[in-house]
């Protein structure tokens, strides 16, 4: 009888552990998706244009335009992160 109750308790603990792992993986996945979606490369503004622009980003168009940047050029994303071309 004692062994049967220990095996039932072990089974219940394993099921709870699996539920906790799946929930935490869903949380991590959502955090990664959120972090990657905030750095949209279509929102890149070259550094020289960013200095002369006002901070009113709502008036700019949201079309996807890409520009080849020279080595050493720095750009600033809308969230304030500066990215430079090193190689």
C-alpha cells in the first residue's frame, strides 16, 4: 500500500512539473516575440536625418524602404537604439 501511494504522489508531482514547464516556455516565447518585434528594421532612420528631424514620428510614412549604408555609418532606431555598420 505504501509503494502505491508514493507512486501516485510522484505521478501528480510530475504532471504539475510538466504544466509549470509548458507555462514558463510560453512566457519565454512571448517575451522573445515581443523583444524581436520592437526592433523593426523598416523603422531605421540614418543618423544625419535623425539629427535634423523633429521627434514627431507619427507624421512619417510607414512604407518599407531600405538603404545600403556605408561602412562606419550609424543609424538610430525609433526606440532609441543606435546601430553602426562595422563590417
